[in-house]
């Protein structure tokens, strides 16, 4: 008997539920006819209000000239370039001469090459003292002092040459004066 009562209640609630569910569906059909305006607003712009004739949906973005945050690069491994992935796996399974493993003849020769390449890469990117730069700076400084010393030396040489030229001209003038003076007459001694 309780089963028949429960069956009757379920049937009535199903009929009542079917009748009630038709009302929201009709309202949804009426709402589907209203146009929707999708608007992107930036910064502090106000979103236009919805009206009876139109539904307005606003999406706020921070700046129109920036890449959206969800598209910006991240440190995720999914964003790693394929070239990097290929380079990381380039020597997987390499054996023999030039490889860095114990398989095959001359297998360990590649280890030395890798160490040398790594040392050069570290040297190029190092913030430590770089002797080449220090030597170049010292040479430039030395050349600047050499140029100044050479200029001073040239001035001294030119001053000495001017003094020499003045003495030579004075000696030539004195010799010319002496040549124009008559010689004294010889004394007669007989």
C-alpha cells in the first residue's frame, strides 16, 4: 500500500513539475530574441548598461597595448622552445669518437671538448676580471701618455734646433764681418 501511495505522489509531482518547467523555458525563448552586445573595456572605462532591447556583456582588460596576462610568457616547461629540446637531446645515444661516454673507441675524447667549450662559454659570460680588457685599457692609457711625451720631446728638439740655427747664423755673420775687414799690414823687420 505504501508503494502505491509513493507511486501516486511521484506521478503527481512529475506532472506538476512538467507544468512548472514550461514557464522558464518560455522565458528563455523570449530572452534568446534579444541581441547581445559584447564590449571590451579598458582601465577605468564604464561598462554601458543593459537595456530592454539589448543585453550588454563587458570584459575588462588592463591595457589595450599589452599582451594579456594569460598569454604572457611564463617559466612553464610547456613554453620551452623546440630548438632547446632538440639541443638537449642531440647527443643522446652518441657513441664513439667525439662522444662523452665509455662506449666505443675514443669515447672519452668528447668530454675534453665539452669541458673546453664550457670554459670558453663561462669566460665569455663571466663578470670576473677579463685580462684581455685590462690589457687593452693599459695599452690605451700608455699610448695616451706616449703621445704627450712625444709632443713635449718634439718641442724640446725644436727649441734646441732653433738655438743651434741662431748660433750658426751668428757665427756666419761674424765670419763675414771678419772677411770684409782688411788684414793688418805686415811689419817690416829688415
